[in-house]
C-alpha cells in the first residue's frame, strides 16, 4: 500500500506511532583516586517529540547536540535518565526487548562497523528471522533473496562478506536488515553522511520508496540540511541537548524563528550564484559550551546576537509564535 501526502496529513491528527516525553540522558564523569562521579554530561535535556505512521521527522543540529544519543535512547540502546518513550501508546521501558526490536529498528551511520565482518550477508539478514520467528537458516533463503532485491541488490550477493561491498551497498544491507522484521519505526542515524553524493541520492530515494510501500515512520538524523529538506515532513532542530525549534518542513525552511535555525540555514549553499551572492550569511562566534556545564537560561545565548538579560535567567519554553502554523514551536524569547 502506498502512503500518500494526504494520508500523512491525516495521520498527524491521530495518535503517534512513537513519542518521547521529556527525555533526559546524562553520562557520569568519573575522577579522583576512587573514581567517584564528579560531574555529568547533559547529552539530552528534556526533549519531547513524536512521529506518525508514514511520516519522516528530520532531526538536525551541530555535532555534539545530542541527536544520535536521543535516537539511541528512543530505541533503548541507551537507558534514559528520566522521561518516557512510548511505542504505539506502550511504555518502551517495560516492553520486552524482543517486542521492541520487532517494532523499532535502527540504521547506523557507519555501514561497515555495524555489520559483522565474519558473517556473510546471507547470515546477517537471516538473523532477524532466526531470532524473532524461530525459523532455520535453510528456511529463510527465499526471504533473504527478496530482501536483497528490495534494496536493489542481487540474491547472489548473500554468499559475500561485508568487505566485498561498496559503502552504498553496505548501507543498503543495513537497511535490508532493519526491514527484515517489518518495523513500525526506523531510526536513521546519519545514514548517508559517509557516502558519496551520487550514492546518497540512491539511498534516499530507496528510503522514500520503502516508506511509500510499507508506511513506516522515520526518525532521520542528519547534518545535511539539503537532504533533510528533501526527505522530511517535519523538522526538529537541536542545540546542546535541547529541542529549540520543531515544525513542518515548509515552516522551518521558509520561516525559521530561532536564531540558531536561521544561522544553520544561512550556511546551506543555494544553486543560484546571484542569490548566493546577495544573501546574508550568519557566522556564529564563540565555541559551543560544554555539555558538562551548560549555560543558564537559554543555552544558545552565549552565541546569539539577540541575547538579553532575560535569556540569561529564564529558559524559554517551546511555544507557537503568533501567526505561525500551530505545529511550529520555537524556544526563544526573541524569535525571528
């Protein structure tokens, strides 16, 4: 069944497939002779967002902003310090591990590191069937062949090892492994950042086709704002562990409200030399603050050209700016 744009719009009025509420993830910092906890890295600090069936939610931000950590917490690859993640209305903290893995999968950034170099591709793709369906290796030969064809590879490739494939082919194998259990949600952690531009296009088109056919929801984590704009329905912008802006793709790209979002978009090249020359580019000054000791109030204030005393003392909540789409939220005292 193909999921149309109208179906995505309708889905946003129903219960989300996956939702995160006030998710917090902190990592202890040990020091001293006895290895005591002397500080904490505030990787994710109270992030809330949701994704619906057939929808792609893009998550963007600088390196170290907590995107990948959030994705791993969502899938319980990391245990949340606080907050709640629900899958189909069920709390994933109490969900059996097998059930969670059947319903939610992940495609990792490095397709080579995520594949066992000692296993053939046939063995890698057989594992989901063996673990979750109790089948035997000989019984899933046809299923593995169909999976390989689904992602644009040949069934004959099942006898090869990961090192015999290119980066793009390995990423397709990673996608095939995620598809084997027919999940409701796939977290895509920088799935094309390690690939050549020409290969990126093929993988992105594959992801879009599979979503249309199967109606899966995607959490698409990436640095490349152009790729996110192409594939996403909604976009969330993270900075230093916080969600600073979230909304429909058209709103985020055409009417960014948070100064950080505005600065990120100003760095995206425009394929028109005249417009590229005329536009104003925002160059952020200063370093990203340490997540061990984040600034008080608004975490972006140390690099923001609009910061005031209010930004120092009061943390801005996510809210709708007058005249904007109701789904467009921004955490800023002085939105653009």
